[in-house]
């Protein structure tokens, strides 16, 4: 029997952050599947495991706890799986890293497909995406990140490192142009993402994502729009 049940669509995107944290911590989970997600979303709020508008939604079976929203889920897992730093300042910075990652994927999908990318709109967005990359780079520099270290310092990787690797590696593996950009703009962040992604549990998860989802990053027309402007 699995430890958790995850409700998320059959693509990486937000759900991959939850999968990565669970995999990193050595936890098992089942995936409810697209039909179950659609049924839960369309049913009455009173019947939901937790009131929510859309996935991800995670059920901790042992604790009998249901949580929705990617940042809230990751904070819960960080607390319960002992992946958070010891000091209040670094714990707050970990939460900021999660929320920043959520903002980046919102922006790169134009708020989940509110509009579609064109060559012109993507070109205008590139400086902002590069600024996001430098935010990670400067955060790491201020905490002693080297090509062998971790985002917030310390001897062992934590939640912020898993989030960093999931954000940038999932994106750059599917869009090589972004991999080149990250290497140029934020080389320490790129190196950290590669080192974390090479950990056996995360490498296994990435291979499974390739088998299950192919080149998909996010769903629908916005996914096709990204592939078009990035030449994927």
C-alpha cells in the first residue's frame, strides 16, 4: 500500500514537484488518474477530500490529511518529512523558493494558458525569465553555493534543492534552448540542478516521466505554444 495518493494530470508541471519530493524522501504514492481528478473537481465541494479548485491534491493516507495547492503541499511534506532547515530565516527562504518556482511556471505558461506565446511575446519575456534565473543564482551565492554545494548551504540537500532541480531540470530537459540559457545566466544553479537530478531516486523519477509523458511539459494549447516558440 502506498504512503500517499496524488491527484495530478498526466504531465510533469506542478505535479512533478510533489512527485520529486516524495521520491527524494523515499515515499511511495499512487496516482488517482485524470478521470478521478475530473470527477473530484466537478463534484460538490462538500464531497471533496479538501476544498480545492484544481490539482495538485495530495492525500497523506497514514495521517488522514488532504492538502491542495502545490506550495502548501510542499510545505507540508517539508515539515513532515524533515526536509526543512533548522533556522526560521532559512525555513522562510525555503518557502520563498517554493513560491518563486510556482510563479515561474505560472509565467512561463502565461497563467495556465490565458494567452498563447508568439515569437514576439516570447522574445519580450526572455529578460524576465533570465532575471528569475539570476534570483536563484544570487540566492545561492549569498549562502555559499558552489558547484559542489547546496542552495541554502548546509551539508545535505533539502527541500529548496529538490524544488530548484525540479523547476529547472524538468524545463530544460524538454527545451534545450532554456538549458543553454540557464548555463549562461545561472551556472551554479544549473550545476546544482544537474547534481540533484542525478541522485538515483530523482533520476529514476525523471526516466519514468519520460516514459509516461514523453516530451510533454504542461498540457493543452499552451504546451504546444511553448514547443513552437522554443523549437522543441
